[in-house]
């Protein structure tokens, strides 16, 4: 997140996503939680399959989760 766009998206995540999560009694993680936390949450929710899909997008990642 050293590029200015990454910094902007991280700040949006912090100011919007995290606060919305906290307002719903969530963990307040935000959208920039990273793959390790996503894997942890998926496993805790009972998903057995977790795969990062190979998409060509510098701003987003897409995960495939299956039970």
C-alpha cells in the first residue's frame, strides 16, 4: 500500500468498512485485512477450501471458498 491509490483505498477501508463492522458488533477488521486473516476467518467459519484466484487487478483480490 505504498502507492497513493493503495493509501487511499486503505483509508476508505479504515474509515468506512471498519466502522461499519464495529457498528454491527463485528471485529472491525476492514477490507484491507490481508490473506492470512481471510484464511483464518474462513477456517473458523467451517470452509475447508480456500484459494486465491488469479485475477489481473492491481486493486482487488478474489478468493474461492468451499465447504
